[in-house]
């Protein structure tokens, strides 16, 4: 028994990490004479100022795209989508709704599907599947109208209600 304790101490306690960068034993990493050069305060401030302008411009562009998407979405399509649907800020042709957890999302999808059928959408594709162990199953339904607008209903069910996910995506073409 005593040998087992000694072996444990030798193997477990005396082991050290193989790639410990913090010790300074690896040249070329970190800031300093043996590592990457640091920045002066002036260089740092210039970098921050330059990137603030870029970030502001990107934000303005995203907001503009969202406004275009809002204007582009016909009220006919907005009525089909569940409440809380939002235009995708990166793609003016998409409107998205999603919910995670519980079972209420299935009811929202059912109501939206009925509205889509009433508005003239026709089912054109269905996909389903899941994990081999049965812990997750999913079903995706795709509908299209005469204008080529596509609406997708996706449901994923996990082992517990908290793992359920639901989404509705409307894509203008």
C-alpha cells in the first residue's frame, strides 16, 4: 500500500504543464525584449480612435439595413409571422422569430402555418431527423407562395422542455 502512495506522488503531484507560457521559458511570446513589441501610448490611442469610427459606421449601416427590411416587408407577410418577429439587421430580405424552451412555440408555429396556408402558401419541402440516441428530434417545413416568398417552420425537441427550440423564418426573393 505504501508503494502505491509513493507512485501516486511521483506521477500526479510532480507533473508539470507541458506548455507553460507564463514562466517565460518560451521565447517570442508576450511583450518585452524577447517577445512581441508593445505599443506606445500614442499608437494605442490612434488605434482606438480609428476603430471607433469604423464601429460607428458599421452600426449606422446595420440600422439602415434594418430600416430597409422593415419597409420592404409587406404587411401581408408581417401578419403571418408570430408576434415579436424582427427583420434581420444583416439581411433586408429576412424576417425571423424564434423561441427557446417550453411548448408555447409549437402553438405559435401552428397559428403562423394556418395563416400562411390561408394567404396562399403551398408546402414544398419537409425535413426531419434527430440524434441516434433519440435525445433530439427536429422537423423543418418549407412553404412557398406564388411570388416566390419562402417561409420555413422549424421545431426541435430535446429531452426536456427547456431544450425545445422553435423558429419561423420568412425570406423574400
